[in-house]
């Protein structure tokens, strides 16, 4: 008896990207800004197991643009995770959230 090949099950994967613009009003130098942003990125990474990078405004003392990316097989879980990331950013007293944009592919 011959075994039949079984077609692989179709699996869905969702990729979520959140771009975040923040203001660091207490920053008086790039070194101070980078310290605050590095601390924020580390906290986000450790708590939510997502990828985080500073993507723009590298030469500005008081502004930073971050990208947060995550992958999941559940779209609602992905959206909820990115919302929790935004809530964490809002809760940091030395950083003000200026703008954000969430895209899920």
C-alpha cells in the first residue's frame, strides 16, 4: 500500500508594525536623548518580546522616531500587543508621545 502525500495546511501569519514619534523635552544633548530612548527600547523589548529600532531623527536632541515590529498568527493579539506598547510609551514620564501609526499586514 502506498502512502499519499498530504498537502500542507495553509497557515496565516500577520506582521504588525507601529511607528512612534516621541518628544524628549528634558534632553539637552544627543547623549541624554539616546540614553532615554535606549532605556525605553530595552523595556519594550523585554516586556513584549518585539523588535524595536530607532528609525529617524537621529540627529535631533529632543525628538525620536521608533519602529516596533511583531509577528503573530492572531491578528487581534498582535493589535493588542502594539496597543500595550503604546500604553507603556505613554506611561514614561520623561517622554511624550507625539504621533503613532499601526499597520498590520
